[in-house]
C-alpha cells in the first residue's frame, strides 16, 4: 500500500511501474517481502505503544504530513487536501500519529 501511495502522488499507477520495470506484482512483492516483514513488526510495536500511551496526532500534525506530499507535488496544502479520499486522510493521520509516537519513544529513551 505504501508503495502504491508513493506512486500515486508521483502521478504514476502501480501497473505503469510494473510495465516500466518489466517486473510482475509477484516479483516486486518477493523483492520487498523481507523489508516489509521487518517494517510490519516495527509498526506493530509502535502501534502498541501508541495505544498504551493514547498518542494521537492533532490536526496540525496531520496537516504537516500532508504538506510534505503537497510540496513534492507542487500543490498548496488546501489544493492537495481537496484531492484526498477519506482513506488517504486516514493514512496521513496514521503516519502523523506514528511520527508522534516515535518522537515520544526517542524522548523517553534519553
């Protein structure tokens, strides 16, 4: 999903990526599987901390994450937000909450 979102915001469809690289969905999946497995394990730990500590990003933190993608696509924040589906908005809220949790972990590890 992450790769698909990155492609979408770069104006490319995942199927176009497969055609361009000459790879199949299965080949790409196999190539990224070890990294994806590690990322999922890390994400589960972060989500557990997020839940236990009741960490949730606020609107400003979510907008900051969206703004990063808007800037990459040379769009204003409001213009970019207007293009997002509810699922996309939830995705950015999750990213912002995870970033906030990582900051919490770093602050408490020192």
